[in-house]
């Protein structure tokens, strides 16, 4: 919440807001019944004005904005899940911005809040491999062993979609969406890899002056998770647990070597599986979660590289 003070009186703000609304829709059809005025465009309600008997006026613009002329010298404006309260004080006008909890949301809109799952976020994790086998490489075992401290995942889950599974409650639902996942696999041994006639081949590097050798991938990611939410300290704060399946489409891959201050990058598919599938789980509270993802599909195409299944453990921040 923040508070601002200003000299202009609230009455001037009221006199400014309401005329602007009607100027915007002056060319639309206006229908009035008793103390309710509805402005329709192409058969849809655009603006609804309700004159109350207690000298209170409510204005609704679409489904996202409400303006309420409260009792006394105050005006409340709702935009989405935020409420702006403007009121007169001893030292001028006061402005407060608050986030609506579920009860306030229902009071404003007359509707119960919909189920909202947790996927959209910025995620950071540590990469590793499980079920590793180098049986095809007896002369170069462990050439893809990782430096765990420098093998990172960055996930940008930019689109989330939720489907509630309860009629009267909003604590269980399905969650899906889209994300971009960038994985760095930093090798601990002095090797890089290349594609040699359709098979992954290790390439030994001179250790002198070698400061970095890694493989990087990028995937478009799609999850489908079942989420359970438990209200904590009020309806708007929830502990949640989710889990399900996750898939990915490879967008690109490259190796990078830094030696004696010089950098070299090689792009290619390196026989990495273009599709991957696995399972994922998340446990979180508000804007923070802990997640884990394990892929059942092999990292490389069948028979064209070492046997290994990638997995990641990390945290998610900034749920939106």
C-alpha cells in the first residue's frame, strides 16, 4: 500500500472522471431503467451506471474497471485486482492503492474469484543427469560429467492458463501454459562434443588455459498439472502443491569453449532429442516455490550418444 497527499479536492476528481466516461461512449446506444443506465455497443454492455439511494454512484466499465462514489468524500476505482481509494483529508486528498483479497473481489464484482493456478514465473535451477551410462564409450568414460555448481537452468514461463475443477470452491484445478527453458551443462572434464556421422563424439581439450566448456540447450515447454491450494492467513494467501506431466520442443543447442581468453561456439543438434517428456512438481506459497523436473526421455537420440536422463531442481520467483 502507498499513500500520497495532494491539494486538489476529491470533488474535482469526481467531476472529471464521470464526464470522461460519457464522452467516450457518446456515440453508443444509452438505455435507462429506473436508477440504472446502461450504455451498449453492438449489443454488449460497455458502461453501467447505478445511482444508489444513499447518494452513491457505481460505474462499471466492461469487466475490468469499477468506479464507486462512496459515502462521504471518497472515490474508489477498481482496475483488475487493484483498488485505488481517493479520499479527502485534513491536509488535502489522500490516495491509497491496495490489492483486493477474494472477499473484496466478490464485493466489487458480485462473482466468486476463479481458480488461479501457479505456472507463470521466473525459475532458476541446477541441472544434472540420472541413469548415466557410457557403455558405448569405453575409451572416454565420463566425458559429460557435470560441474553441478555451474550447470544452471533459467525458465521464463510467460503464459499460464487455469481450469477450476470445483463448482463452489476454487482450491483444486488444472494448470497449463507455455514457457522457455534454457539449460547450461558445464562439463567438469576437459572435453567438448561434436556430431560425427550421426553419433555423439567426445573431443579432448588441452587443459592449459581452459576455463569453460559447456553444452547449452533451449526448449519450448508445456506443462499439464493438477494443483491443490490451501488458504493461509486469509483467502488471498495460499499454500499450494501441484504436479503432473511436462513436455518440451527443442529450439536450439550449441557448445561453447573458452580457452586462453578466446571463445569458440559451435551450433548444431548434437543428436539431442528434439522432443522431451517427463514429470514435474511444485510446492509454494504466494510468489515463491520449490520445483523439480525429471525427464523420462533420454537426453540424446536412441543409440546416438551416452544414456542419460536430465533433471532439474530449483526455485520459482515472481509468479504473475
